[in-house]
C-alpha cells in the first residue's frame, strides 16, 4: 500500500502544533493569580482568544481555498507566537493589553487549525477521510496533552527552572513563543501544499464576506452546528474550570499537566481502537446523542465527590467523559466534511470553526461568573447543556431525512 507522505507530514505538524500551543495552559491560573487579577480574568482571556478564532476561521479558510495554505499557516503561527510572548509581559502591561494579546493569539491560531485540517481532508481519499480526520483529532489531542505536561514541568521541575529560569512566567511564555516560531519556520521551509484549482474570475471572499457562506449551507448542518456550539460550550467550561478547580483544592501545575498527559494517551488509544468501529455506524447523530448522555451523567456525579478523593475519581470515573469526548470529536468533523467538496472545504471547515468558537467564547464568559457563585452549579449547567444539545442533534437528523 502506498504511503501518503503528505498526510503523514500533516499529522506530524498537527502533533507539534498541539505541543507548542498548549504549554501555557497549566500555568495560566497561577500566572493570572501572580498578577493579582481576579479569577474571572482566566475565563475572559480564554474567551477573547476564541473571539479571535471565531473571526479568523472564515478569513483564513477563504485564503486557504485560494491556494495560499503555506503562507496562511506560517503567518497564523507567527501571530500566535507573538501574542503569547506579549501575554507573558503582564508585569509591564495591564490586563486590557493582555486581553488584546489573547485576541491576536486566537486570530493567528485559527489559521493553522482551519487550514491544516482542510489540507488533511484534501490529501485523503474520500473513502478514508473519516479515518484521517479521527487520527488528526487524536494526534492534535496527544500533542496538546504533551504540551500540558511540558507546561506543568517547566514551571515546577528544577531542571527547566535552572536551564531557562522558567519559574518566571514571562520566561515560560517566551520559551513557548520560540518553540512555536521554530515549528512555523520548519513547516514553511519543508512543506509543499496541495495545489487548488479555482476559477480565477470568481470573486474572492475575505473576512466579513466569509460569514455570508452560512446562508448557503443546508439547514440540517446549521442545526448540527448549533448542537456543536452547545456541546463545545459545556466541554469548554468543564475542561477549563477543571483546571482552576484542581488549583483551588491545592494541587500544583505539574498535577494538571500529568493529568492532561494521561488524557492525551487515552484519547489516542480510543481513536486507534474504538473510533474506527463507531465510524461504521450509519446513524452517527444517534450515536452522538448517546455520547452526550454519558458525558452529562459523568459530570453530574464526579463534581459531587469529596475533595479528598477527587483526584482518584478524575483518574477513574471521569474517564467516561474523556472517552465520550474523544469519540465525538472525529464523528462531528467527519459529519461536517460530508457537506463539503474540494472547492469549498476551507470555507465549510472555517464556518465549523466559527460555531465551535462560539461555545468557547460564551462558555468562559459566563462560566467565570457562575463558578464564583458555586463550582457545582457551573458543572451542573454544563451537564444540562449536553442534554439540550441532543434536541438539536435530533432536529438535524429529521431535517437531513427531509433534504434527502
């Protein structure tokens, strides 16, 4: 069987992107508190970054569809690296400048996420796209998990502290920025993107015009994207405020990094062993609904246990949530890819990224306020949102039957 070298290269790129763009996450709660900022700012920083992703998705997707994939990914990663380095200078800039830097980072990283996934879809044979997408999602998650682990270690491990003085948060974030720039430069010098043939007379679409593409997609996809937004909103709050919760009950950044590393390993195992089996299911929307029920029940149970045994429960019962999430991620991207063709895959994936980002924007904004009232209330609401998403998944299924 002929090896698809381009696909292997993109998987490797996704893996390293996952590493270098997640180093800061386990440090963020501790960094924000070191600046004497309210915990709500943690959610705001994450939310604003995802506003950048929301705005950037259609913009970069359109540029990618015009055959500028290589430049788009390099520029996007360079913007992200610059934003991260500046974000680390909280001792110089006030919190509103830091908000701006997060916006820049979000706008930049959406280029890599949107266009690399579009490239993966383009270089894959149509019959194997589902498998390629599932592998890509898992590889990105594994890279992200390793990034979490490294992030936790560089701020607590004596070797990294002595080598880079990373007990200073600014040095840890500069370390991250340099790592991102190395990945971006290596990609630009070595990758040969897919040649896309578009009608040169066709009017190009930029930035605000990218969102107009939404009116041209099927209603069944819009309903599915609404469900995706609700699911993403829930998952974002659970994932991000789990990090703060772990810090609140007395654990250090390396504990969070170690946990995320385990999650990444489990995700890749699930993707390689279980996801291919579930991909064969004809009614993937029904399967997606079952996964949301499992996730909701798990959340409702886990965040009611005593703090003394919480870390044990996170490494055991909470894994049902992790597994459900790992199975759903490639399912949803594969489902969305069925609405695209070679000429508009960048636009469709950009629109998907925008709906996905809505959840990651709204979630942390309201999540911070709710968490300050009661952590349990936040996690309960997250579970109920997953249950609500099932209604839209069912409506999408009914609408698909009408369209077909």
